[in-house]
């Protein structure tokens, strides 16, 4: 599907619907990006390498 096809498809839609659709797409992309960064940060902060056993400390 070309960009022109998408443009022709949404030309008849009212602008508030397009605005909401665009906002939802931006929100979804931002969540995916922040989830990926947060997951990598938590993975690196544990200090363990794959296959290495950890130790638990109980109070």
C-alpha cells in the first residue's frame, strides 16, 4: 500500500477522527520505545549474566 492510497482512503474522514487516530499512534509508539528502554535498563542493572545464579538475602 502506497502513501497515496492511504491518503485517498482517509480523505473523507473528519479531522477530529484523524487527530485522535494520530495521537493514538504516537502514544503507542512512545510506549513501545519507553518499554524497550526500560526493559534494557532493568536487565543491565541486575548485574547478572545469562546462566549465572543469583543469591537472595533475607532480612
